[in-house]
C-alpha cells in the first residue's frame, strides 16, 4: 500500500489523515483474470493537504486514473504539514516528463 511506504512520522497525537476527495476517471475496460498494476505518487503538496495521483494499467495500457486529496487534520480542523512529512512527500513525487 502506498501510504505504508512513507517512513516519516505520519502524524502527531490527535491528528489524522482525512480523505477529502476522490476523482476517478475510467479510460478503458479492464478484463478479469488479467492482473492490474497500480502506480501512485504525490502530485501536489499544499499547506495542509496533498494529492496522490494513481493510474491502473493492464496489458501495458492505462485503464483508469485517480486523484485522491488527503488533508492533515486535528479536532479543530486542518493543520500544516510538518517539514519531515513534506520532505518524504517530495521524495515520493510523481515523475514528470
């Protein structure tokens, strides 16, 4: 799982990661039982939120894409992403080009 690969302390006591939005785009039909490969990376880092971009591939062709927006929160709302977590996210960024 992508989030398990993040080595930095994920949050302080009382904080949680909240999924704020999920945008899925189906590009082409995938067929069982052929396997599906998923590629994911951080595509945007904001003050208190970040986006995970994912794509599903089957037979070398992209079948779906997804952007998931996650917000770091505590009981009073969103909180800024700390430096250590931000650096970890930058390391896991989507390769462009």
